């Protein structure tokens, strides 16, 4: 065994360096930065902390608790198909690492997975250099380290699912090299299929690159001079045919995921696609040079910036020398130049940039495909180095002058992510590489070692500088929130095993429901079905193309969407102690919730990160809404910082309704009117009095403000610009009804500060539709003051109207709908079974499940045709009386995708066994 290991190390030590040097370099940086478990920082920043970490928790839950959530989950808003989310975020084979870590150590798993993926990218690149380009020794290791630690990798390590592209790209290209050289495409198809399965989004960019790379390599192929042109033409056609055929087979291998994902994309991300092209440049081309310098990054480069192109001095100088290296034919070098010109233009021209990003401009993380450009430079830089005779005087002079000119340009430019020290470091590393290339013809045995050491130091410094410019989620804060949320959710679920939804006035992320595994509404992902944000935006909630924040609910929306339990911060100034006596189950809940204060009683202390009592006490919840309506609900439990309420008006997941709901269309910026129409239509009582009654403020107090009125709009302007200015609206409710205020979307957090009875009014900051603000509930006889403090000199209030919800009429309507409610007897994420007693006048079974062709419904064992209400929700026709209801979900195109994968695998095997042997035998 020892001999075998020694032999392995002697033969494979360059590849071992390609893996372990990036691993140790990043590990050292993490240790010095205090990344958990070496300190109290985590790698959770931006989307990794706001999205992915919650999906990773869901990943573990799918394997260990409920595999059906692979297809559908009610943790995704009000419910949603999950295959698209898996394909975008979770199908990396390396995610299996999460299964080795307990739930409480998921941040440590993220750190280990990041280290593993980046190190494997160095290994796979080194393997490509060894097998395809005869790479050996320290030079192979040096270029592999440059690839693993290039600027793109470091600044995008938080987008951990993209790193699979860095691992599989060299292996795909290795397969492509074999296809061109040996007419064998098996390896190419397999790794292309794996990449498409692991992350179709990055795989799409790789596919575009492969077309460019194939053309480049096809042009550079050299045939014997004596070979007839017909034979050359035939060989070229065979290569093109095999490339197309094996590309199709590679895509087909991932069909089991790609076809359902395509269906999901049509309802989510792709539905926003517009085939319109902007032929403008994003910035002057010369500014791209700034990203060739060490540490060329800061936080502002993430939402919008230049492409990440740093690959190190050795790789960059070697690549530039490639174009003057006569070891390669002019035809090949011209082809490479054409490809690079295309890449450079694509990294600037908006139209080309859009094509590279699947016809959608990226939101944050610009030029996500720049890793393929770096790959192209690194591969040809390595090939050039291996066949380079060394720099001559003229080359040396030109290189040094060019380095000086570029450095002078960057020094005088307005690049806030580059400091003088970085420019000096870049010049020093570049000049040292140039010097070593001058003496390269001497073939000193120590020279490769120096190149290797120089590259390792340079890439390590770049990584350190880049990572030091990011801020991260505190490990203790994450752990405290995670354990307390888990304890509260577990307590509710232990008490009540029926189906319901839970919402909160606070959040860590909009995907808390995935972290703690409960049905909710708030959600954020790139694969969010478009219809659901459209529905909730029309109902007065903050939404965007990929997110929904349930922070502006009314008593009606809480009831309609089956929100049976609500969690709130304990010290909310608008809440009072509920004097309702607690029933036996509620007392049991309160007792169980006591464990939230001592999570070690619920979770094994051996796997729970230790958090001091001081840090627990110092931790503050992130509040996203002010909700006086909670005073109308029944308090059933509490912890040291959280109240839990029960909404006794919550409707079941499905209930009988009038068919009038089918005629209701969404309204733009009329949320109260839409909610009014929905409740009238559900009950079928179109002649009933209004539930939301327009009300007036009793008085308005102005401070340093003048106003002017126009149609449905009032403009408020500061009189003295530098002085405080505000408008205070007051009213005194003569009932305990809930009161709501509509607020125009033109009023943003940067324009005003909002106060309710002297306390800050919390509102989720990002929104695009008219909002509904909850100002009062159970406040009969109290003076309510809503104050708007101006930050800007002028604000405009449009459709600023106060409404009172008639509680008597509302309660009667809800109770009438409850009589036709479905009693769920069996349920899971993909199926429901229960009974209903449909009342007179109810001819529709209304659900709050998003409409999808994947849902099949049976009534008394007979399949029925599903319909769509409110342009988003699943409904079916039904007759009066008692019925047994069955709902089952099957992912659209999953069966067809499975057949495609099996067929592609069979054809690939057949091609490998028969077709390629025929080609090699010269019988084609």
C-alpha cells in the first residue's frame, strides 16, 4: 500500500499541487479572516446568505425527511414546482456533501464545499493540461492554480452553484479534444450532460463557448500535406457531424431535468424575456484593462462593474506571447484573435452580453460568462509557454513599455477598487515574469519552481485582497436565529398536524420557510413563477420579478391564504397582552416553546455551535412589518422574544365558492378594490355592502410643509429645506375594526420616514405596486397618529386613502365560506385527500394552490378539468353536496424527460460501440 501511494505521488504530484495549493491558500485566508470554525464569521454574504443557505437546508430535508419535496413544496410561496429550483440551485453532485453535516453545521458545510469545488477546478484544469496538451511539472501546477484562484472564482465563490462550471469545463473540453483528434465523443457527451444537469444556466454559457472553441480548434487542425483536399473536407465534415451529434446526446442525457425545467422556466424566469437588443457599449473598452490588476474588486463591482478577468501575470503574459509564437500556425493564431475579439466585444456590447446571459440582463454579478474567456486565455497561455523560446530584446522592451502604459492609465483612471499598492504589485509580478521568460532558454532546473512560487503568491494575494472587501453574516447571529426559529416552528407543528401556513413580522431571509421547513408565503428565487408575484402585487404586497414579501396582509388575505399562525416580535409597541385564556393545547405549546430559550434541550449539544447567553441576548430580530391586526388574533404562546398567534378565521386550503370568482381580473394599483371584489365574488353576494369602507382622517397637522392638490394626488413640499418637515394624520376609531391605508409605490424609503403613534412604522423597503398599510385594530377610542417625515424636498401622495374593514360583515362572509371548507384527511407536498360539503350557491372548489398543469383533481374518484381563478389559482367546478376530493401533482414533462435521458444514453452507447469503430476503421 505504501509503495502504491509513493508511486502515485511520484507520478501525479503536479495534479496534487493543483488541488492542494488552492485548498491550503484559501484555508489559510479563511483562518486569518476568522471564518467559522476558526472565528465568528461565515461565508454567508449577499445571495449565499439570503437565498442559497436556505435552499441547502431544504436539500437536506428532501433527502432525510420528505423526498416528495423534490417535485413540489409549499415552502415556496403558496406552493410551487421545485424541479426548476433544483436545476438552478441544487443539482450539483457535490451538494451530497451537505448530507454529511448536521443541520446546525450547515455554514461549515458551505465553507468545506467552497474549498472543495475551487480545489477541484484546479485539479480538473491540470488534468486537461496533462492529457490534452502534455502538461507536466510545476508549470502545469502553476497554470492550474491560476485557473482555480482567478479573479472570477474568488469574487463569485458566493455563487457556489456556478463553481461546477469551472470544474466540468476542462473535462468537457478534454472530451472535445478527443472528439476532434480521435473521433471519440463519449467523454464529451457524458461531461456535457453532467454539466447541464448540475447547472443548466452556466452550462448554457459553456455551450456557447464550445461552439467558438470547436471552430477555433477545427481551424487549427493540421493535415498531412499529401492528403487530398476531398479527404480533408470529409474529415472536417465528420468532426462537425460528431460535434453536433454528441452535443445533442449530451443535452439529451440531462433531459430528465432539462424538459421539466424548460416548462418551469416558461412560467418563471423566461416569462420576463424580451427579444429586444441594445446595441450600446456599457463602458469604454480601455476600462476593461483595470480588471487585469491584482485585487481589482470591491463590493460595488457586484451589482454593476467590469468583467472579472484577472488570471495572474504568468498566464496573461504567456497568452499575449501566444499571438507572436511561431510554433503555432498563422491560421490558428488569427482564429484565436477572432475568438478573443468576439469575447471582448461580448464583455461590453449590451446585445451580445444579453445573448450570453440567456436573453436576460443579469441583476447583479455582471458578465457571468467571463470565466470562459479566462479559460481560453489560460489554455492558450499554457500552450504558448510550453512552446516559447523565451523573450527577445524587442519583445522585452514592448512588454515592459506596454505594462507601464497600462499601469499609468489605470493609475490616472477613476477606479475606486484599485489602489496604488495594487498597481505596484502588478507591475512587480509582471516584470518578474518577463525577466524569467528572458532566461527561459537557459532551461534552469529551478526556473519552473520559481514560476510556481511566484504564481502561488500572486494568486493568493489577489484572493486575500478580494475577500477582505466583502462583509459576511455573523455566525452567532445565524445560529441563534436558526435554532430559535426551528424551536418555534417545531412547537407549532407538534401541536397542530393539519395543513396550514405560517407567517412572521420578522425575517432573516425571504426563504426562512425552507430553512425551518414550514408552509409560508414569503419567498425569493430566480425560478419564481411569474403569476404569484403578479397576484400578490395586485393585492398590495411588496413583490419583484423573483420575490414576494408577505408584509402587508389584511385580515382578508390572512384568512384567504390559510395563514393560521403568525409570529411576532415580543416588544412590538402596537401590541397589547391578549387576555384570552389559553386552552390545554395552547398551554402545551407555550411549554414546548420554552425550549427556544434553551435550544440545547432540543438539539444535540455536540453538533450545536456554542453561542453565549450574552450574544443570544444581544441578537435582534430583523423586523419587516408593523401589523396591529395581530391584536385581533389569539395569542397562544411566547418565548423570551417571540409571541405566537392563532388566526381563527383562516380558511382551509380548499373551500366552496361562487363561480363569480372566475370572472375577477387583477387590478393595477387598486389593492383594496381587488380584495373587496374577491370577497364579494367568493361569497356570490354581489349586492352586499362594502367590506372595506372609505374613511376620513379627523385632522392633519403640517410642520414646515406646503401642499397642493391635483386629481387623486397631493404634493407636499418643504418650506425651509434644511429644517425638519412632516405631515401627521390623525383619527380616532369608534369601533374595534381594522383600519388600512393605501400608499403609492412612488413613495420609497429614501424619500420619507413613517411613524405610527410616535414609533417607527416598519415597511419592507422594496416594492413596485400600491401598498396596504395596517394602522389600527382593536383600538376603539384611541387616537391614532400616522406621521410622514420628509427626507426629500417634495413628495407626492397618490390615492392616499384610509379604509375601515367592517368586521361584522367580514366575519359573516368568512364563516359562510368555512361551511364549504375541505377537511383534509391525508396530505403531502404532492397530494391531498379530504372531504367537502358544498353549500347552495357554491359551484366552484376554490384553492390557494397555484394553478399548474401538473395538478390533477378527482371528485368522488372522477377526474375533473381544472380551471384558473385570479389569473393564478387552481379551481375546479363542483356540485352541491358532500364529496371526496383528491389532488395529485406530477411534474410536467418529467416522464418525457426520463424517456429522453434513457434514449440518449442508449444512442450514446450505440454510437460508442458501432459508429466510432467504423470511423476509426476508415469505413465511413
